[in-house]
């Protein structure tokens, strides 16, 4: 399907500079542009490529000043990154959806399957499970007994949803993710450990996206909760009874220990680790590999273990690199002091 520069500009509220009738039918990075592709430029580091790209149309910010003429038709917008996101969403929405139920899929007689649902090969739908209208269950995915899945959800291959968990509307769960495995609960005894039964569930609200091979454990009692709008990357561990607030985003390999509460609109870099039974306030921004042992009030940007303000952290790192030299100087000073004392 082709779109003209004018159609695109009208859709995203931009202004065309060049040929209104220039057409595109695909997307490309600006440094890999080709005829018939649309690209975008929002990071100044890539400005050089606008003079070289073969893309037919490029989205640019209103405030970008060009040093010389360019070949592609330009569409100026307030925010090129946000505009290309809207176009990608439109492109995704018009792609045809899979439909129908594969003959090798197992569906319990007591399960309730709504209209326009796709269930792929060798998927398994348990007793009393509910699948909402327009949802897609890809091959080898397992939906446990009494699980509820809302409308227009997308579960990629090999997703496992354990019994009784609740999934809202428009939730995307990528391949290999496990929702509702037992929380890590064991009580030590004289001979080893007694397993503490995990009788709770996981609740995932609307408009959540969960990356591949992420694990969200069921609660000991009650529910582990992922609030609406949360975006989780690949390989994230969310332990039992954790609650993640609305519109919080987390990068890969974040680990959250049990019963911790994370506020709304937080952003965690890769490999952030949170201790259990703590509270992280709204709008907390944690840099990659931060280790959090206690509560954070929120509305802060922090990094390190324990987390501190970025300026203090980088000063500390500069001193840390000098520690071997400083240790040597201190050792020499101690020897000199000892010699002075013996001379007295």
C-alpha cells in the first residue's frame, strides 16, 4: 500500500517541503534509505545522513536547519520521533490478522472463545478459560484453567499463562513468557525447606506489553499486579506480590524481589535490581545496573548501588578509579609517620 507525502502530512499534522505527490510503501532507517521508503531524523548525530539518504520522504523536526539542499521530500513536524511512531502504529494496524482455529489446537469444552479469535497449532486452552473478542493465541501457547484473557490481546508462541490469572484488553505478551509460576516461597526447617503454597494469581491490566522470556510470579495470597500501560522488556523477573504502577517502563534484565511496590511513570534501565518489601515512588528514574536496597520517595533520577544522584555517582566513580593510587600514597604516608615517631 502506498501513501503520498500529503496524505502522511495530513495524518501527522506536518508540513510538506518538496513534492506533495512523492509516494512511499515501506520504512527505512535514514542511513539505509531506499527509493519508496520513509525515514525520520530526530537525533542530531544522524544529521549527516539526510544529505546522503535515498529515502523518498524524511520526517524532520520543525527546528532543524539544513546546511544545503537535500534529495528527499521533507515533512516537518513538532516531534519526528513521535510522528514516526504514529505511522508505525498505523502500518501495524492495517496488517492482516490471523484468524481461525487450527485443527491441532486443544480447547476444553468448558472454555469460552469469543468471535474473531485466532488459536494456532498445538495451543492449549484449559477448563473454563475465557478468550476475548479479537485476541490471537499463537502456536504452542498454553492457557491454564480459569484464565481470563480480554479483547484484542496478542500472545506469541510458547507463552504460558498459569491457572486463574487475569489478562486485560489489548495486552501483548511475547514468546516464551511465563505468567503465574509460583513465587519463590520456602520456609527453612531442620532438614531443608518447606514449600509455601502460592495460592494467589497475577493480574495484568489493559494496554500492557511484556517482552520475551519475562517471568511474572503469582502471589502467595492475593495478586501480583501489573497496572495499565506498563511496558516490560525481555528477560525481566517480577516476584510474588509485586505491584507495578501505571505506565511504568523497564528495560531488559530488571529484577524485582517479592512484595515491592513500584509507582506510576517510573523508568528503569537494564539490570536494575530492587530488594523486596520496599516502595518506589512515582516518576523514579533509575539508571542501568542500579541496586535499590530501600524505599525511594519518587520524582528523582538516580544511579548506582545504593542509588544516588548522577552527579554524585560519577564523582564517586572518578574517585574509585584512583583508589589504588590513593592507597599507595596513604601507605607511604603511614610509613613516614611511623619513621618520624621512632626518631622522637
